[in-house]
C-alpha cells in the first residue's frame, strides 16, 4: 500500500468513527437509565452509521469510554464556562453535539474543526434542531495532522490570549506518536493561563489485554493507526505543560473524581482500559 493510499484509509476510518460514537450516544440516551443525555445524537444515527456501529461492537468494541468521556466533558466544560471561559475549540468535532445540546451562553464562541466534509454532513443531519444553538458556532474543515489549522483558527476569531476550553475526544488513537506530540504542542502554544484541556486516550493495558485483540485487528483492517497506549496519562500531559487530573474508567467507577457521578459498572467493563482527563494551565 502506498503512503497516499494508507493516508486515505486513515482519513476514512476517522470520518466514519465519528458517527459511530454518535450512534453509541443515541443508544445510551434511549435507555431508561441513561448515564449521558444526548437528545441530538439520534439525528446522526443513520442506517449507515448504525450498521458501522453494530459491526464495531460485534468486533469487540466497547461503549463505556465513549459515554463516560462525554459525561465527564459535559460537566467539566460547564464548570469552565461558569468560571468565565467563553471560547471553546472542539478538535475532530465529527459527531459532537455539545454546541446544540448544552445551552451554552450566547457570548460563547464554539469552534469545531474536522476533516473537510465531515462538519457539513453533521450540520445537514442536525438541521431539525438548529434553533438549539445558543452559542456562536464556527466550523472549519482541516486535517489536524497538518500545520495549517492553527492559522485558520486564529483567522476565524480565536484569541490565544484568552482562556480556551479545548475538547480532544476520541482522536489520539488515530494519530501516530509524532502527530500526537505536534498536536499537543500546537494546542499548548495557542493557550493562555486559565485554559482547559479535555482529552482521553487508551491505557497501555488496552493493547495488552487479550480480550481486545479482535477489536484491534478490526481497527487495523479499517486503516486506523490505533497505536497509542499510555501508562501514565497525567504524567504525559504534565511533561507538556498541563496540570492534569487523569482517571481510568475503573477509578471513575470507584468514585475517584469528586465532581463526576460514578458511572455504572456496565460502562466500565474490565477490558475497557481508557483514560479521561481534565488539564489546566496555571
């Protein structure tokens, strides 16, 4: 396979997965006891995205990390906005619906960045709930593995000198180590004191657990890098300038995060080795 072909497969994997996670959120929302409420996710649950989600789950994919990181991020973002953060940047925004469903203050500037075509597809599906947008949303089509998105973000109105809430959910497994380091450095350079980073990543045990072998093989077959696995996510972020609180799903289920309702055991199975983190700049 040529580098161009491999890159094309990887782009396709990322674009498809963004709506798979929306299907998972819609499934959770429809439960009688949802841990996460996302009434907009069902609009992104198309026949194609549902079929892809069923295929991923049948291959051994888990839902807990998707649901827990979303609830964690909702609450952390709400706290950040209450403390005065008025600009949000959601990277790899794909199927994210927070701009529509969180009722953010009108003065909030909510930037979304994803691969060209991805955000337009989401906007079309969410047209029935367009009136739920209470913030000002700006969509940018960019490949986050490149170097042009920071400049476009500034041109679109982002002010690096003001605190920013950065959302980076479900993206890092699709990047190679050098791409992750560059992305984290770019975010750091565009952040001022008081900024917040909401981010998740697989624990190293995800790759070591035999229960995940079939899912990892499935992801590789779709062109996903899915190489990342970290022993100490808080330490990883700390070395890059962020003061982080990072939790595994097991720790969250045990009540380790004082401000997050402990997720139920059904969302924290033994083989779902994932980190979720809130990090700040002093």
